[in-house]
């Protein structure tokens, strides 16, 4: 089995931790999930499905802005439409919101503030206070896939982001099958999941930073389980 890690930057600690966390969960589950990085520019083509067709899972990585927003959105769309296990962390969270707004909600010009000065349909905006380098608690919502995965009502997480959901668009984002999995103490959305999908979970935080061989991250381990189709 192989995961496509979609992103352009591979030298920060959050990006290096992706590969490490996959290996932690591999050993825990007794599997050998492989992975390959794919630049967003590679997927900025009408043939993106052919590039991803043998992929068993997609990880929308940290590291924003991407060289090609369109390439990153194509990967997310492929995972969503083809029932491919998908996890999006930090930048992956933000871009999944844009993909969903454009291709599910019908807002073809949904925007991300890091790419434009246009304030129209700005689904992802600069936070009033950056979370980069902070740690905080996230309350896990009951009766969600996340609650089954974590088995607890709250977790502590690390953040490396400065952008998040524009609260003006929150009701619209929640009008479909994308639901809230976790919120912080201010009731700001920090984790979401897609109903009617084998595994489609996005986090504003970076779960790979909370993983080790002794304690693999439960969210990533469940993702690897789904990639390998382990019941």
C-alpha cells in the first residue's frame, strides 16, 4: 500500500514528522505502508487522476502557500470522490475547506487569504491571533469518527498555522456532509470529518507531532489502518 503525501516543502519538522508518524503506525499495526511526496504542481493538470490512480491514501500536508493551489485541490477532490482515505493537517485542513466550498457547495471562486487580497468568498482567512508554535486543548465531539478513534472527550494538540475558517462562512460549511469533530475552548473548529466516507478527517493542528514508536498517534494509526483495509 502507498500513500501520496501532497505538498511542496519537506524540510520543516512538521513535514519530516509525517514520514516518522507513518512508520510509528506501521510498526504498531505490523504493516509496511509506503509513501511518496507529490508536488502540487505535478497535480495541476487535467490528468491528475491518472497520477493518483494507484494511490491507496492521500495526505494533504503542511506547508503553505503551496506552489499550486489547484494541484492540491485536485488531490483532495480525488480522495473525496473516489472514497480514498484522506487526512489533511494544518494547510491540508485549510485547502480541504476550499475544495469543499468550490466543488460541493458550488462556490467556484472560494478564496484563501494567503493567495489573494480579494475579500469576496474568503472561506479561509488570516487569524486575528496566530496559533503558530502553540499548544492547546481540543474537545472531541460525541458520536463522530474522531470520538471512536481517540476514545476520550479532549486532547492536547500542537499548532503551526496562522490561517483558519472565516467564521462568516461557518454555517454554510456546515450545511452539508462535512461535520465538526473537534473544537477548542473558544468553540472554534479545529477538526472536521466527512460523513459517508471510509476516512476523511482534517485537522487545523498537526497530529504527526504527537507520535512516537512507543505511542503512535491514534488518528494517524486509524488512517493507516484504513489505507491497508484492516478491519
